[in-house]
């Protein structure tokens, strides 16, 4: 069975200043990211991956200007799948007031 771990964490950031991670459940999603396990990783027998993405939060709650800051192991599609999931995700901007959000996604297949 294939499982994408819901080990998602968020961190609000202004500029490049590091801030403590916030548990995924504490972020006010109106539409949470739905991530799929990359086929390239599965076909190569890779059972784990980690991606960190940094995005701007628009006034509508949409995420834009997303970029990966970590993609391990590289070139197996983890970053691409995570970026794709962020296109559909939405944040409740009435409750999330920071201009950016960084998301760490941990992928695990069973």
C-alpha cells in the first residue's frame, strides 16, 4: 500500500529569517494540499522523500511564487509533485497573516 505521510509542517517567514515550524494541523487551510507519491521514485524502489517549499500567500489564500528549497532525493519527482499540490491549496487569510509560508512534505511508501 502506498502512503504519503501527512508529516506536513509549515513555517511563516518574512524575508529569509528562519522561524520555528508550526504543526500542519495548526495552519488554517481552506483547501489542504493533496500530494501523490511520484511514480519515478516508486519505480526505482525509493521509499522516502522530503521536500520543502516556500510560497507567497495571496490575499485570496492562494499560494504563488512557490519554489523548492529542499528536494531529497533529487530528480525523482518529489519536488514536482509537491509544487503541483500547492497550486490547489488555499490558506484562510483571515487567520494566517504572514506574507509567506514554507511547507515541508515527507513522503513515505509502505
